[in-house]
C-alpha cells in the first residue's frame, strides 16, 4: 500500500509527487508519518470524548491549508516527529490503556496508507477501540473507500457553500464538490449512528464551524445536510472559531452570540434533532492543544 505515496493522489490536490522519494506536495510532508501530539482529548463532541477522553493523534501537515487554521503550527509542517507504522500501532494501544474511548486521527488524509497498516497491526496486537477519521473532507472518494474496513466513525468538516469562499480562504475552489462526495461515501459506509452508553461506536458526525460573518453559508450547508441525510448523521454546530494570528476582517474576531444563536435556532426550525452545540463561551486557546510531542 505504500506505493500510493509514489504518485500521491490521496487528497483532492492530486499533486502526483513521489513522497517516498522525499518529494513533497501541497501537504508539505514526506511519506513517513509525522505526529505532533498523541494524548487524551476532552474537547471533542460528547459522544466522542465521553468521560475519559478521545485518544487523539495529531498528524503534521495538511492538504487543505485554511488561512485561519487554528492548528497552524502543525498544519504548516512546523512541529512533529517522524514515527514508524509500528510506533503508530503502539501509540494506539498506549492510548487504549490510558482509558481512551476511541482512537481519533486528526488530519490523516495524506497518511492514509500508513493509517490503514498501523490500525491493522494494532488490532492484531489487541487494540479494540473504534477508529475516528477526523478530516477537513478534502479527501478523494477513492481514499475514503480504502478506509471502509479501517474506520468506524467519520468526523468530517463541511466548511464552505460558495466556491469563491473556498478559494479565498482555503485555495480550493472545488472544496464543496469534493467534500460532498467524500461525505456521501462516508455515510454509505456508516448509514446509521451506533451509540452505546453515550459513546459513539459507528457513524458520521459532520462539523460546521461557524466563521464570523459567514452565517448564510453555514445555514445553507446545514439545510443541505439535513435535507439529504436527516437523522442518519449527527451535525455538530461549532462556535469556537478563534483568530490565532493577524487576520483580515471579519476573520479578526470571534463569532458573536447573535450569529451562533441564529444558526442554532435555524437548526431547530428545520427539525434537526441529532445535533451538538457549544456554549458561546467555548472560544479560545483551551481548544488548541500544546503540540509538544506528548505521547509520541
């Protein structure tokens, strides 16, 4: 499976570079996985974090590269340590022993072959936790199909409705088309949520991060998801946007209470029931981990 790195088309950028030979594409990373943190994380959705935490593995690099990225230290390739497939498998087992409810792979798209191999190895060695695939959704359908027997829970974003917004904020004019196709494949694989004792074991949770002054697009995405999938998925409405560096208006501010309240009220008016919301005060760097190599 590592030959997929030799002409890399794992994400929708389809750079075609030979990452096994040290070439790098848009994600800025070679074929060897780099990780910036592996630890229990309490700030995911309640059915993901539960009471003991989600065993979260933060991969370095990103195929999307949003200008407002809240994890820019790692998405730009500035932090992280190279790990082998064997070490990845060990990390999953260590997180299980620490009490994690699941193994949560954050921004893993550009390392899917290594993810598949490492999960298989960890399962051979007794790892029994659900695997969460935590992604921007800029994944090809072929890549998502490869994950069908590996991933239990998909945790994708749906960021933009307009191609102009996607182009301006993530340099990905085709984001919506790509993301909707990827999410459709995720739901095909996991058509109904499975929750036991308040913890998700299988299913799809689509995140909508509300950006300041982008309420109309968030509403359109929300309506599309509910009209298309109803209660077969969960929708997570997020208010936690935090400007972590100098941003042009309106991205230089947090989301207002009125903006977020209007989005939640709209979800209620549509009849959405399988949803997660955040308190308006859920903003700030408490949601941004310290990428200090913990657990790597």
